[in-house]
C-alpha cells in the first residue's frame, strides 16, 4: 500500500524532492493559488507552520491553476508573491494539476485515500487541505473554507501518536 512518502515532487526552484524526506513528520498538504478568495489563508498556513514546525510539522504548498485560472504566474512570480504578501517560509512546489488526466500522482493518491463529500475524489477548489500522519498515511481531508487554525487540534493529536 503506497503512502505519501512514496512520491516525488518538484520544488518551486526546480529541484526534485522525495517526500520520504519528510518521514516522521506530520504533513499539511494544500493546493494553493495567488488570486483566490482563499489566498489570505497563506497567512494562516504560515502561522500553523511557525507554531508547529519545531515539533515535527511541515506545510507543503502545491500551486494549481485549475480553478478559475487563479494561479497564472511562473514559479518565480508565485514564490515572490507568497513571500512578499504573506511571509511564506514553508516549502512551495512547482505548479501542478490536482484533477484530470494530468493530475500529479501525489494528488491522485491523496484523493483516493481521503475522498470528499459523498465519496467524490475531485478537488473542488483551491486550498483543499490534507493532513498526513508521520508514517505517510492520509489522516483527513479538509474543505477550502476550513481555516488553517481549525486544524490545530488534529495536528496536536497526530503529533502525540
């Protein structure tokens, strides 16, 4: 049975990142966009990262342009925007598709392990969140409107395991 640790993704800077490098950490994986009504959640995601990173939590952002073309920029533009406007220091990855035939294999896995409402696997919008246990298994999926601070209790629960 594959886990999140079996996948590789390209960083915003173009380096290949093995998600196995995050083994033993709780992961919060989010598809992001710079021109979305939920974009201010970058601030909340960064706050979660600052609160928990020294305790073993990583926030991983995956820019996606599939919803209303709300992530039109290049990787350089995305990184600059996130740092300048929201002080993002958590890892951001190269722009990916989360739905359809070109969906990144990581997202195919996340969606199959934690379907949304009524069992649908499709990601409905930007800032859908997945919480992943230290062993790489998917714990839970959260809707775009779920504020990152509302994940604190679940994060603490997974850190204690």
